[in-house]
C-alpha cells in the first residue's frame, strides 16, 4: 500500500475531493485525520473509512481560525503520534462572487479567509509537525483558474487560488532541504456540489464545458488519485509543482468572441 504507516490530515474532508481522498488514503494504509466544519459529514467520512477497516478520527476545524488549525495538528500527533501528509483542501466558492465591480467586500474577505489564510495557517502549524516526523508531503488545493482566467466571473475565488499557487511555490523552495515537499493540486472543473451550486444554470455549465477537450466535468475520485500520487513516495522528486488535473482545459482554453 502506498501510504502504509503514514498519518495524513485532510481539511474539507466531509465531502467532495476531501472525502474521496480520505477514503482512498485510508485504503492505501494511512491513518487519517478528517478535518471539517461539517460535523455530520466529517463523521460520515470517518464511519466509511472504519467500515472498510481503516483508521480515522474527526476533528471539527474552521481553517480560517488559528486556534483550530493548531488544534487539528495536535489531534493528529496525539492520536497517531506524528504527521506525514498535510492536504490543505478546504475551500469555498460563494454565490455572490462575480466581477470586481459586483463582488461585495464580504464575499472577498470570506473567500480569502478560508482559501488563502486557511492554507497559510495549515502550513504554519503543520510544518513543525512534519519536521518532527522527519519530513513529509504538503498538498494545497489550488485550481486551473490559478493559471488562467475563468469564463464565468469569480474574481475572489480566482484570486484566492492564484495566491495558493504562489504560496505553494515559495514554501516548496524554503523547505526542500528539510525533506518537506509542497505541491499544488490544480483541478479543472469538477462535478462537485461546490461548483454545481455556482454554475447553477445550464448556460453557465455549457460555457465552462465548451472549453474542456475531454467534454465533461471531472470527478472528485479522479482528484483523490492525483492527491494520492503527491502524498506518496511515488512523487519523491516532485516539489513546487503546478499539478494540473483539468481535462486539458489549460492546454486549449479559448474564450468565445
């Protein structure tokens, strides 16, 4: 198994990419700390893992809060003795996110608090734990919109994911000699509740789909498999990467005139 004996902490693990990754990581031998604000969903993830014979524990955490991020690392080390993999996956996309003129400051601030500060705080408290374990892997969920603009305006989300990508590169350089790898997973458009709530009309969905060479939205399970590669020793020479799993959208993106 690719994560045998490792301990992984995954934020946003109550649903979507986070849940699929938690289940897959556990199946590959990891003990998993499931972190999320959604108590019910988080405990369901743990139950699914335990039903399959894996090990997991739930911790309620708002990643925008310093104390919660510190506490979730403490749960990992207290419960399983170490931390080897940190997957900063939690993120939001708010309905009021639009262009710069239309987007409210509250939407901007909340998006930055979760999507950017959450990654920063995860690394702030996770890196010391990884050091104590002798190194490890950090995966930060960015997006394909971190490297190009989105056809449907979402200025706060796009800016936040660009920040995550830039932060990932710098962290990778800083900590490379400490045996700590830091990579950004950049999903393309996915068939998740998060995106489907935003692309809430057929017109919006088709405007996104027309750019994807594969002609479909991706699945959370596909992102979990990409995250597994970055979490495992299979990616031992990979750090600072913009790891695009996007159905080809960044290779062929053209905005219709």
